[in-house]
C-alpha cells in the first residue's frame, strides 16, 4: 500500500472511530439531560447549569489552553521517536497540568463566596463552590491524560476512555440525583470528575513513557511555549464566548426569547450533530499535522488530504439536510421549531466552506504560531458578530443563516491568504474538483427546496442526494479501496 493510501486510511479510520465516540457521547448527554429534567425539574437543571458554566469559566481562565496547545509539543516529540525527548516533554507537561489545575482549584476556593454572589445573587452556594473547587484540579488532570493519549496517537485508548467515562459518569450520577435530588448535584459533579480521572489514568498507564527528573529551569524553558500558545488559545476561546453572548443578547432584545431558542436549536443541528464530524477528525488530524509541521510540503499534502476526506464525508450529509431538514427538525425537536429551517439551509451551504477553512486553520496551531492565530481569530469573530447583527436586524433568522455562509466564505479567504503567505500552502486541483462538484450539488439541492413545493421537492431532490453519495463513495474508494474493505468484512 502506498503512502497516500495509508494516510487516507488513517484519516478515515480516526474519523469513523471518534465519530462513533462523539455520537455515543451525545446519546449519553441526551439521556443525562432527560433524567436530570425528570428528577430535578427546571430549578435543579438551572442550578446544575449555573454551577457548571461558572466552573467552566474559571477553568478556561486558569488552564492556559494546555488541553490543545500541549498536543502539538507531545506529538512533535513522539514523531522524533526519541524516548528521552518524549519523556522530557511529557514530564514538563504533567508538571504544568498540576500547577494550572491547582491554580484553578485555589482561586475557586478563595473566591467561592464571590462566585456564589455573582452566579446566584446570594451566598447560599458558597460551600458548593468550595467543594467543587477540587473538580478543577481533577478535570485538568483528566484533560492532561487525554492529551498524552492523543499526542502519542493512542487513539483507541482515548476512544475507550471517552466512552467508558461517559457511561460510568451517567451510572454514578443518576442514583445520587434519585436519592438526594438537588442536594445530589455537587456530589454527582465531584464523583463524575473522580471517575473520569481514574478511567483516563488507567488507559494512559498503557503508554510506555519513562519518568525522568526535570529541573525547574527546564520546565520554564520548555513549558514557556506551551503556556504562551495556550494563553492565546484561552483568549481566543473567551473572545468566541463573548461574540456568542453578544449575538444572543441582541437577538433577545430585538426579537425576543423565542428567537434565541430557535437560533440555539438551529445551530445545535449544524454545530453539534453535523459538527461532530469536525471533532472526530481533529482528534487524529491535529497531532498528525503537528508531527510534520516543520515540513511545509508534507503539511500541505496532509491538509489537502484532510480537506478532501472532510468534503467527501460531509457533503452527502449536507445534501440530506438541505432536502429533508423539516423532517430532521421535527424528529429532533418538534413542529414548533420548523420555522428555523431556512436558517439551517443557508448554514448548510456555509459548512462546505467551513470544511476547507477548518482544515487549513490547524496549520497555525501545528506551527505554534500563537500570535497569528489569536489575531486571525479576533478578526474572524469581529466580522462574524457584525454579519450576525446586520443579518438578524434586516432578515431575522434567515439573516443569521446567510451571515453564517458569508462569514465562512470570508474565513476561508482569510486563512487561505495567511497560510499561503506564511507557509506557501495551496489547495491542489483534486480538492478544487471535489469541492466544486459537491458544492454545485448542494446549491442545486438548496434551490430545489426553495423553489419547488413539497412533496415534489423531496422527489426531485432524492436523485441529487444519490449522486452526492455515489460520487463520495467513488472518490473514497479510489483512496481507500472501500470495495476491498467491504469484501473482507463480508467474508468475516
């Protein structure tokens, strides 16, 4: 098997593996939310949500983005095959994880009363925050174990840890909610953190990394890059959160709380259920790209391969969404949410451009270009907010979908220009061919559903869904020998 086929198969294998994990986790999250809603009611869900979001904010401020930034360093060390280098980077990373985790825990403990006042308007939850301060350390240690598994490409162990962690967390927390009601929220959160740490620790022990002594000077010298990039990632995350907050407040003040609910539902479909493909692909793609980041030619080849696979997987899903989105909305929510279908149609077209821009964007993380990444994200969030505010002000929910499409066209142009200027990146002709063909099918599906009344739109749209699926299968077969794989599977 040649190197290209190996690379394509690696991408597809990781996407399939973590796509399944993401789907499993979503199912667990839905079950957990349903059980909490039944056992605790709206008030209990509100308390749990406020505690979680408050701790999440503290975590994002104190974890220095190590969960993302350190993957690059560990993956680069792992790529060298030098055991001493791997051990050194891992030891420094573990030390930083403890320091940042303790920082979050101590700050939460000290400011527990302030957090209670800010979050709930009283001091009644001061003890809750004091108890929950330990979860910031536990969760940071868990994240650290996951980074080691991801950076050393132990993806099966990482997948098992995620799935087992989600299931065990559900089994532990439900009895606490059942027997103690609202009083079981804090113990449930602590027990979930402890169980996740134990599970990831069990799987991370399978990595053959020797422990070596590292001086404080070495920790400062080597860890500076991780912390600098992680800090920029944290700032970017806060900017994204702020941008999302501004848009939701504007929608609430301009159109009302119902439109906020519709907006959330629409982008949950696009961002969560379709977006899980991005999460699945990133688990393998980021460390792999980090390993070859110093070679622009290899990085360019890998980005093109990832973008090709991304389009080939997502395009058939998007054509189904474009034609049958009303059915999807009714199945996931109810007929009350059908109003959001036009917004999702426009957003689905934007996803084609997001695949391309997302694939390129990782080069900045892999190269450790934290400053460029920060300014790129800041600029993108500024025009995303502006497009959203203008779109909603003039066109309502439809305007939000159009702004999503325009934003990702601009984002693709922006990141392509940066990557081309700094790293000589270009898309190859094969990608342009695949992208153009699937985008044209998507636009035709969009026009069919807009211009043709139902049920004729479904009948006319079906052939285009089949063509998109056939084309993706044909192209994937050329890269992966899918027919051979299916044949072997049937024999087994």
